[in-house]
C-alpha cells in the first residue's frame, strides 16, 4: 500500500517541515523526531499513539528495536498469557497456528494508531491487553510510565540486528526500486540512522529503566533467550505475574509453548509462508534464518570493526557489550 499525501494529517505534515531529514531505507525519507528516526506514515502513528493511548494498570507492552526478534517475543508472550484458554497446543485450534503473531499482538504506533482520524477501539480488549511498540522509552506516552503496566524489552546484538534489517529491507522495498547497497545501509545504521534508531539510544533507554524499575521493565537479550529459552520463559512468566505451576511444568507446558513458537514451527506454517499482514508485508519476510551470529556471513572485517567500535563507544560505558 503506497502512501498518499491524503493519508497524512496536517499536524504531521507541518511537523515534518521542522525535522532533520535523511534518505530512507524503504520509504524515501526518514525524519528525526524526539531524537529517533521515523518515516512520515509511522510518525503520524507515533503522534496519535502519544496523544491518545491511555494505559491500563494491567496492560503488557512488548518493546523492541526493529529486527530484534519482535515476532518471536509476540508469539511467546501471546502463548504464555493464553495458555489456560488454549490448554491443548497440539489440538490445532491455537491461534498462532493460523494467525501471524503481528496480528495477534498489534503494534500501537505502526498498526492500531496508524490511520488518519481513526482511533482504535481498544477499551473493549480483555485484560491483560497485550500490545507492542518500537517507540523508545522516553517517547512512550506518560500513562505507560505512570501506570503499573509492565514492559518487556527484547534487544539483540546490533550486528545481527543490522544484518536482519538489511535483508528485510530489501525484501519489502518496492520492486521498482533498486537493491539497497550494503555499504550505504551500514553507514546509516552505524550513524544511528535507521527506523527508531539510533539503536544504542533505544537500547539504553530501556536498559536504564529496567535497572531503576525492575518491577516495571524486564530487559531480555535474543542471544540469551536462544541459549536458555526455558529459563527465560519462566522468568517472563514470573515477571508478568503468571508463573508456571509445578503441575504445568511436569506436564511439559513450558516446552510446548517453546516448540509452538520456535522458528522452525512458525516459519513452516501455511499462514507464515503465504499470508500477508494488513499493512501489506508478506508474513514470510519476518522469518529468515533465526540464528545468532549470521552477521558473519554478511559483514566485512572493516564493518565488524566499525560496528564494534560504535557499540563500545555508546554502550561500553554503561556496562553493556555484545
Ligand atoms: P534474521 O533475519 O536474523 O533471521 P523482528 O521479528 O523483530 O522483525 O525480527 C526478525 C528476526 O527474528 C529475523 O532474524 C527472524 O528470522 C527472527 N525470528 C522470527 N521468528 C523467530 C522465532 N520464532 N525464533 C527466533 N527468531 C525468530
């Protein structure tokens, strides 16, 4: 679906005139709003989300940088919260078997609040309402910060995040536009010019909050989740106030959820092989290799050194490394 001028509110158009601008990855331009980079259409969604969203104390917000493993996190937490409703995962009636995780757990700014002049009817959602966002912590609506709603943040090694983003971007770029050059995208990413970037600011915002308010923000890493999925799923369940009972553990519920949400299982479902999101992207674009360290097949030695330096300069002093 191509963006028409009429799809954008006057408020957004006027704001854009005042913002720093760069050439975009998929859309023609990115605009820097409150320190992070955004397309015109998504900026409108961000503005509406910031203005209208009222958090409930029981809400759960999944926050990620694009390509950090959002699809996986959505699937896991949807299955976790709905395990009583769909106790028999093998019964073929689980929504994840027929519906993409992005539909089951909608993005606030990229989906629910994206349409001009149309506000979503989310008050009728049953508690706990489960949403997702890519918006940096400091730009989240005040009601999220002030309420007791919980935030689960997932980050990923920026080298893998970049590799994933570059592949994804080339898949979803309009066919009449040439392939995005690796060097050009890499240069932008390293300067922080990527959707919702700079990546280090995104990460740090949630990281700091998770240290200051441990009951509010849980900070997860893709690589660790891959290594110890069972441990982290149980941690998330505790954090969200719905721990697994001994009986559930002995019945294998934790493993059932992990298997249902595994890359192999989800990526091979009909819906994820052939379906499309309402926003137009093919579901299969969200499943590529699902590996840790795939950047080694893409980045040159110079690129690895450069990105490692950017990571060290921006995250090292905060005790974070990849
Ligand atoms: P790769 O491109 O490295 O394979 P997002 O969901 O934030 O858009 O991130 C997409 C990345 O998560 C892709 O990484 C994708 O393959 C991976 N991914 C998708 N589903 C996954 C799953 N169930 N388990 C692990 N990784 C998954």
